[in-house]
C-alpha cells in the first residue's frame, strides 16, 4: 500500500498557492492543484508531477464538475487558498459598490465553504486536514488595518462560516485549520512584507502535519501560534 500523502490545493497559479505546491512536492506529496486560467500557470506546469485542474471557485457548476471528476481520489489535505483583496479603497466612504462588496464576500467567505461541502467526502476521515487561508485580520478582537476594512471583514466572515460548517461535521478525526500565513511578499502583501513565500509555506505545511488527527477547528498562524477569534 502506498504511503504517499495526497493534497488538493485550490488556487495555485502563483504566490502562496504555488508556494504550497512547491513545499508539498519537496516533502514527497502527490499534489493536485487548481487554477482559474491554465494559460497563466506556466510556473506551476514547470514544476512537473502536478495534476493541474481548471477551476473558478466562484462557479458552483465548475466546483461540482471537478468534484465528480476527482470522485475516486482521497486527499490527506484540502487547502483552500483562493481569495481576493477586494476594492482598492475600503474605507466606508471609499465608493465600493454593492457588486464589489458582494464579490469580495462571496469569493472570500461563501465560495470556500461551498467548495468544502462538495469535497468533504474526498478528505481522509480520520487523519485528513481541511485548511482555509484566513488572516490575522479576520480576528474581530484584534482591531487593525482600517484601510483593509472590507477584506478584514470578509476573512472574519470566512472564519465564522468555517465555524458553522465544522458544527455540521459531527464526530470525526478530521482537523479544520484557519491559517494566517504571515505578512508575505506576494502581489497582495507587497515587497515590504515581513517574510517570503517559502518561509510562510514551510510553516503552513508544518502546521498541517502537526495537527493531523487532532480534530476540531483551530485558528493559528504559520508558526503554530493561536490567534484569538
């Protein structure tokens, strides 16, 4: 029997998603990764040994079709990384439209849970890990970053949606992680950020490994430090 661990990474064409794939491959995992546009996934393709699937997480029909396509697979890790920053100006008078805010909250909070519901049966029940890329900004007890008020609220909503989802799982060995990757040098984090992608993703994968079999829902950062809700 093969002991190779399997992972499904949602949103892996660049940044943290791509970094997660690289780290998992280096650790000997078998990886399936999704991208919205395969034509913009050259860096992922260059890695080799990655099963690449096209997916727009907001498209519920596409999520269902991918779930059916991968129905024979069992994953040790499902990591939902896809997300967006939202409107350029996020202060109350910043001019964000209903469409802007609706898209932000659907993509960052609703779509990840919709996807998890479709794939929960594909995650190894006793030792599997379901991980969501959250943010310390999603902590409502740590006021911060008023310039990212909408993004912050969308991550708090993701944490809340995840918590509600976990209550539906019942007794299971499955572990659910809401993960803060740190302030990372990506397109979203900017060049002035604290850490690089490799440092973040190494820490994130370490936490996935550390929490295998623990069960429950945990809000932690890439170092394993607990974040207050």
